[in-house]
C-alpha cells in the first residue's frame, strides 16, 4: 500500500479549496491537510470576531486568504489581508489573527529540517 502525505481531502479530483472548510457561528474551524517535520498545511474558517491570540512558531508561516478579510499582526505591525492576498509571518516573531469579518485561510508552515 502507498503511504499518502496529504489527508482529509479527495485525491485525483478537482476541488475548490475554500469549500473544504465551513464557517460555524462563534468558532474557529480547522482542517489539517498535511502534518510533518518539514511543513504543515491547514485550512481555517473563522467566524467574525474570532481570533488566535499572539504566539510565535518555530517555522515560517504563509497565510493565503481564501475568503473574507483578516487583521493579522506580525510583531507590532497590523495588516488588513483580504481574499486573494497572502502574508508571511516569520519564525520566532509573535503574530496573531483576528476576523474583521468571516474569513477562510490556507496556512502553510515551513520548518527547518
């Protein structure tokens, strides 16, 4: 049997990324697509007003907004990031995310090997 490294999504099928995670009132929903030593890939759906408080990671984190708009803080600077835009949050720098409105994002974190 072949080992697969991507999970929680269909193979050999065209998919719309933003439909793979749904909004739920008052919640942050996540769906892990890959998790390992070199990287992790996770989809998120944030209801309006939800947040992930300031924290740091040992890997560089790339956020791609699939729907809506987020306020993303990197260090001391705040950024408005909307559908179709991306931002990288560097390893070791505190960052936070806040849903100005409902938003969905694809998060890719790349770690040192």
